[in-house]
RNA sequence: GCCGGCGUAGCUCAGCAGGUAGAGCAGCUGACUUGUAAUCAGAAGGUCGAGGGUUCAAUUCCUUUCGCCGGCACCA
């Protein structure tokens, strides 16, 4: 007798072993039909998993969010099956679930084409219509290796060979196709009814650029056609926020062939930049930073001392002049250490927080460049904190406060920010106890601030652990903006010291930190986050003045000058167009306030205010308008 | 850097099985003097990313190269 406990508290009894599907049928035929997979005693199982003991059972259908991962995984198998049928010479490798979908990597004699993709998708649909049952079987590891060796799947053999010998390997078969997989899977290919192959790409085997490049096919899969369409529409909408697109439409900046990865900032983009920079500068004052400025080009010997030349010279732009070798700085830290070293520093002076809007050049790999997100010349809101060991945690906490104050100011919500702690890598310098202390300090600071964070073991730099703050762009790619990084190496290498309370000379700890990361990247994030509708204080143009006919041109200009003298960024549109046209054009420019002036306004010494979202605030005097925006800014 | 795709007017894009290109919008000129998301008309605008090759003829085919896009790798 087997008792099966259901989530609603009910219990089903069976005389002997029973499959999940049979249990489902016992509950209701509808449930059995809709079921995708099950959780038995906390473990995900297929529907034909046989329960032979008392157990808790939860059935999941396509109504459950959790079904998505299973559907996606099964769709990846479906893709592989289709590829094998169409191109038997292709070798299968891995096909995991990712956010919103899946991919599968194949080794094939030639790259797949878009035509292939269409064919493969058709084949997948045909396989769905065949309603192929998906069946699990288990083999001892060595037999699994033998099996894949026999069918010539050498990548699978390699994968299984890395699994301990005593393990049982599970395989899933649908029709003529068998794949190595942990499962669970949908019971039949007919459950896969909303998928689309989205892109082709190259990808290195095992993620290592020394290895062969495989053909990766990406796809998305959902529980219903409706869900799929919603996703595709969402993607289409999201692409409209792309900062590269908006940068052109709003005339903020451009990039051109002659200066790859370097930005030409137009007046409107630069207005945003100035606001951001000035705001960050205010924060420096508030949080006790000193601002400095250091040279753009520095003799190579400094980079040799700092170790950058050895490790990164391929990414550095260098030049020769009058027989001397120079490098354009790829970072500011060695220069800041030079300022720190000037004169004697007492422990009483610590912490010293030294900030610079430092323009850096890095010769990034051509394939890495991406709009403003990844450029070759960028300005970091960089700062280095020189402090004593015992000050690390409080400095990190202060930095976190500052970071969130800044992000809040720009309307970047904390829930959109991923916090990651990267700890000691295999290759590293510094004593274990120093790493212990440093990692503990970072962990404690994160926890003290009540942040949700993710641990990335082994991802730290060789010279210290770090915390990174990541935000996503319009289509979900993650970019690091803020970071704070401990450095046990550079102060010593470059001979930075302070006089301790006992009169001895000590090497300070150095924290590298940035909030925006680079102003370029940060502004790109702002553009996408606000969809170009910048808050009033950031908007490149804050007011546009529109006269209805030539008659009001004089008065319109007076108001324009008045607002300009108050320091607002204004545009005067006296163009000889209908007011409808002018409203449309300036609304598309995403100017926060459109001030409309006709005879009525001239007479009453007012302006009629229309917001860019179409809301009509009615007529008011200029003073009232200024009051209004002051309230908006707070 | 690697794999694939792309590069035509300021922008968005069409075209060409090889016979030196076309639209809309913007810009320019003119008319209209306008009340809350596109007034009408006219003229103009391009060494089809760059170099080389094949050909009587190349924007179209081949090749090299640069840049961009999507991934991968990288991201101190």
C-alpha cells in the first residue's frame, strides 16, 4: 500500500508502485492531460516516474511558472533532434535553459545559415506533430560512454567521461534521438507548442577561446502562443529604448568609423553629461572626497612599476616621442598613488578619498565594443580610498550608501541592481589571512546594508576581492556600473606608505571604487531606463517655447530669455508651422515642457504649459511655471 | 580577437539573375499666419563603406580591408 500526499492535503492510496501519470489520472483526466512534470518528495520527476513508496507529490501543468524551464529544456532537445535529422553529420554538445529560452551548441562542418534555421524550425514543428513520447532510461556511466561512442557523438563522450565512474547516467529518448540529460522533460513533444528560433551565433566549446568554435542556435519557448507573442512584442518594444537608437533620434551623440569606440558628444548629450558630472561632484563633497586631475599620458616606466604594462600592454595605447616611451592611461590608480605619495601621510589623515573624472583609453577587442556601454575612451567616476585595514568595512558601507543615494537620484530602483561579491581566485597574491579579513569585511558590509547579493567564488582579481553592481540594458544584457575593489598589491608596488601611530611606516589598503563605472555607460543606462524621457533636471532641453503665429514672436522671445536667464535650458521654436506640427516635433524630441503662446497668453502675460506626455497644465505665469518645476525637482 | 550577418541620400529603407540608382521623412526655396501629435507646392540631394580583381561594362560577382549588428571570448 502506497500513500501519496497531495499539496491540498488530500491523500491517494495505491496497491503498489504507480506512475506519476496514473496518479494524475486518478485525480482528474484533465490534470493528467495538462501535466508537464512533477515534484516528488522535493525532486523534479517525469510523469512516467514510478513511485514505489509513500511520497509527497505535486503535479505541475502549463499553468505553473515552473513548467517554463522544463518546456525550454525539452525544446532544446527538440532542436537537437531536428538538427540531427536534417544534418546527420552535426555533433551535439550542450543545450541548456537560459533566461527566456534555451540554446544548443553543435559542431558542424559549416556554419548554419538563416535558411537552415527556418528549415530546422519547420522540422521541429513536424516532430511536435508526431507527438513523440519522451522517455527516460538510466545507464551505468561506462555504458553511456559506449553508447555515445557508438553513435559517434564525441562531445557527449567527453562530457560523460568527466563524470565519476560510479554514477548512473540518465538519457532521454524521443523518436530516433537520444540525449544525455538529467531531466525532467515533458512527456511528449506535442507539449511544445510555442517556440521560435531566434539567432545564430558562434560559441567556443566549453567557453574557452582556445577551443573549437561551435554553432550555437538560440531559441525562445513558452507555455502558449500568446505568451510567446507577448514576449516577442516586448522585445520589439524594448529595442526602441536602445540608447544607440535614441542617441541618434535625440541628437545626443554619435560614433564614426574613424574613431571606433570613441564618442562624439553632441550638445544635447553633453548637457546630460554635465548634469551627471556636476551632481556626482556634489556627492564627492558630501561624502568627503577630494577631487584631483592627473595626466593623460604617462611614461611607460610607471606602468611597468604598477604591473599594468606586463599584464595589459596589449590593451594599452602607447606612443613614442623624442625617444621616450609613453602610454595613454588605461586607468587612474597609479597616478593617484603618485599624489598620495607626495609628502608624508599620517594615519590621522586616513582615510583619504581621492576622486577623478578620469578619461581612460583601453584598446578593447573590436568585438567587445557596444555603443556607449563598452568604448575605448571613457571617463570613469573613479576614486581611490587609501585607508587602514580596520577602516575597510566602514568605507565599504559608506560607499554603498553613496551608491544607492546616487542611483535613487537617477530613479534606478534597487530591485533592478544585481549585487555580486567576487572572492579570491586561484592565482592571487597576498596572505590567506588578509584575504580572509578582506572578504569578511565586504560580506559584513553587504549584510549590514541588508542587500541581496550573489557570491561569485574565484571571480575576484588577483590582487583583491570586489563587489560589483550590475544593471540591465533594454534587452536584458547586464553591465557593471558600480564597483568597489580591494587592492593589496598596488600601494606596495608603488611604494605608498603612511606613518602609523607608533611611528612606523605602513602600507595603506587601497580601495578602487566607481558608482557610474563610466559616465558613458551610465548615461547609456539612463537613456534606456528613461526611454529618452529624462527627468526635468537632466533633460538636455527643459522648455521649448512655441508661438502660434508670427504675431507673438516678440513676447515668446521675451519669455525665452527670461527662462534662459534663470538658468534653464530652453529652445525657441518660432518656425512658420502649424501649432500641431510644432507640438508633434517637440514632443518627439521628448522635451519635458512645451510652452504655447498665442494672443491669449500675450494678453494675460502667461504661457500655456503642455507636458511631453500630453497633459495640459493650462495657462500660468512664468513665475508659477518656475514654482511648478521647482516642486517637480523638490 | 573568434563565428555569422550587414554597410545604398542627413535618417528609415527599396532596388540591381552585371548595363553607373529610387521612395518617405528631414534639409533648402516659396506660398500659407496657423490654438494642442505631420499645411501645400517646387527644386535639390548619392564616386551604392574603402582598396584590388574578373568583365566591353561592377553598387550588383570574387578578394582584401575598415566599420557596424548578434553572439562567444575578454572586461584590471
